[in-house]
């Protein structure tokens, strides 16, 4: 895993996270995930956080460092500092990075 100097969250994510108009907000319901992907790509220099393979907006997944299953609160799931860009690595029958 590479060291990632976290930058600022995309404005769209911060507005959604701080919005009081939607009491049922969640990461899944956030409809501007490409904003997150672009910000992650820039801060990670287009490298997977695990294997350092080249990634793009179309070949990456948004990984939550603190897993959403274990930390389901909005505080964690919508926290940009908890998000990383990972590839969907598949090598033969083995899976790596986010898929694993």
C-alpha cells in the first residue's frame, strides 16, 4: 500500500454529507461518485492504493479503508479521508486489491 497524502473532499460530497434535507443519505445514494473518483485519482497520481497499478475513472473502485460493513455510520461512509482508489485486479482465477 502506498502512502497517500489526503486532500480536500469534493464539494459535492461535502454538501451532501452536511445537508440536512435528506435524513436517509448514504454512500450508495450519493449520485456524484465520479467527483470522488476524480479527486482520488488526482491525489493518488492515478495509482491503485494497494498494488500501484495504473487506474482510471473507469477501472477503479472507491475503497473504504474502514469497511462500510463494520462502520456503517455516515460519519465513516461519507468521510473522504476514509476513501481510497483501488483497482479491480483480476489475475487468472485470483483476485487482488478491491475485489479481494
